[in-house]
C-alpha cells in the first residue's frame, strides 16, 4: 500500500483515547506499509502538528475525535470523520474506509470550521457535551488542586486526623498566601460552568455562540441575579448551551445584507443571542431550575446526614457508572454529576458544608478497572497470555494515575466479563468511601491519590487505600474466576491433535 495519510486524534479528556488512537495508526502503518502522520490534540495541547506540506501530500485526512475539530486547513482534501475508538479497534480498516468514503471538504454549501462528515450520529448530543468537557477538564484539575493545596493548611486536625476546625490564619504570610490560593481555586470552579457551556455551544454553532452561552450559564448560576438561594448548576449550563447553540445556528441561516456580513459573527449574532438567553434565563428557566437544584442538594444533604447507609448506596451507584463504559458517556455523566454536586454545594453551603459523596466515589472508582486487570494478571498468571500480561502492565501505568481507559483493550476482547467485573469492583470502592465519609478534595483518582493530593479520611492515608484496593481486588477476582486457564486449554488442544493424528495413523480393518 502506498497511501499517505494524515490524521488528528482527540478525545474528551485528552488523555487516553487520543494517544491510543495515534499509536494504533503508527502500528498499522508499520505493519501495512503506508505513510502516516498523526497530530494529537490532547490535554497538553496539539502535538506533532500537521504542516501545510504534510496536508498537501496526503491522500486522505482522518479526524478521529470525540470533540469538534476546526477543519479549515483541510479545504480541498478528502476528509473522513470518526471516533478514536474506531482507530483503536482497527486502524487499517479505518484507513481503507476513509479512502473509500471520504468526502472532499470545502465543497459548495459547506461551512468552513463547522462541518459534519461521516455518520450523522457522530455529531449528536453526546459529542457536544464531550466537547465542552474537554475544555473544562484542565480548569477542574487546576482549580481542584489549588483548593487541595490550600486546604492542607486550612484544616486543623486532632491527633486522630479528624477535622476540628477550618480556616486560614491571614496574619501569617503562608496562611495569607493559602487563603488567596483558595480564592483562586473558587474562581476556577465559578468559571468552570460558563466555560463548559461556551464550548458546548461552540460545538453546535461555532465561535459566535461562545460568548452568549458563557454569559447565559454564568447568570443562570448567579443566585443574586436570579433572586434565588442557589444557582442552577450544571443542568442550567447544559440547557443554556443547547438553547444558545441552536438559536445561533438558526440565526446564521438568515440571509444577512452583504454590508452587515463582516459584523455578523463578531457583533450581531453574539449581541442578539446574549439578549435572548438573558430573557430566557431571567424569566423562564433560571428560577425553576435553581429551585429544583437547590431542593435536590438539600435532599442529598439531608439523606446523607440522617441515613448512614445512603452514602454507601449513592457511592456505589456512582462507582458502578464510572466502571460501566471505561471513560464513555455513562462514566463521564457520573464524573460530571459528582463534580457538579461538589461545586454547587460548596457555593451554597461553603466548603465545610459541601457534599463530597458523589465526587469522592467517582474518584475512588476511576482506577479500579485497569488496576483490577493488572492485579488479576499476577494473581491468575495461568489465565493470561504473554501479550495480555504486557497489556495488563500498560493498564497499570494508566490506572495508577487515574485513567479508566487503560481497561479498554480487555473490554473490547471480553466485554461481558470486563463490564461485570468493573461495575462490581467500582461500585464497591465508591460505596466504601461514601460509607466511611472519605472526602476527596483534589489529586489523583487511584490508591496513589492518598499521597498525591488531599483526601480527608478517618485513618489518614490508610482508609483511601483500603477502600480503593477492595474494589480493585473484587474486580481482579471476578476476572480471574471467569477466565479459563491458558495452559489447560493448550494442553487440551494438543491432546486432541495427538488423538486425531493417532486415529489417522491406525489402519482401517475390514469387518
């Protein structure tokens, strides 16, 4: 094969699928003899960036992305758009499909920078949400870690490690610095929701929708503006983003006078859309959603305060969702919900009154599947091939830093087995941290998180490790018991082969 291929890989979190898809392209190119260059757009930014010469020489451009990618530089080239998991599964088959079904970008009637290629379902509700998440994640991480660092100096604990007081001593230079770091972290969590909404709207209707969606989401979460006790949280941000996105998309269809066209994207559309969403938030959706979210969080707080078993149940449900699809929509929904409950209750009750249960459960469950695979490969060595053991080591590298996607290769090969084991172990880990009132402020969602970040727990350092390791062990045991021994299967096959050979060699005797 003499094809020359360029590709862009990107996923919502910008951590796992982005680089796994790029590696799949490189492996396929080496095996099948075609040329490829892959630009990765991960959480660190664009790497191995495609040059004009690279694009000009390419036979096809493959966009393997869960988020919106600006395609303006590929005008006139054959482009095929899909998801990273398709490349991970079979990169060679994807190249062949792209060569066959790719569409020339920039044809008459297309919109540069905002086009849907390939299957229409690739660009639906989930992809818009994932696009917003990809821009939100760095802010969540940076703001969360700043809060965690500041909280280390804010919590006054007794000899048993239990919090007895909270506050910053601003008369001390270090205490004053930590107080301001805490404020910066709160700013990050305040801006996180408008940022999310802005880029969901951008995914729907491109740049003119960003400012109105960000402003709309901000006022939808401003209790003072709404005249309510609390803001509308993530639910209001999602609604605002889709309302603004589709409103701007339809405004763009208007045949604006030629003299106004230069002003349409930078002034007219943002102005009209901002006025529109202000009216919608103020007089239609803002108050009811804020009241509903306030009631939900009041109920969650009452439930977790009065019924100790409820924290285990809530944590187990969130954990099970995290373990269900290895970084997919269900996983992300649980992660968003946990983050939303934490940030919204911090805004309403303050850090000392925040509800940590869903967010902590999500973090405890994140590493269970990949680390469970790694542990199973060591506890049940005779049930893993040499190749699987290498993959299990790779899963450990991803799991120990809190990346669920390390389990994907095993889930693809044994879906029922892996989903069952992952859901069970992740639910156990999430339920236990809820039951023991562990509070995750920031850091790494793996056993390592007890050292990297700040986690308030009954027994310092130990409780988090025990809870997460319980889930990891359960996952490993289910995987190990479910699998058949590799050696026994091989021996059985050899015996059958020998038996068949012996039968063939025996002379056939006449009756």
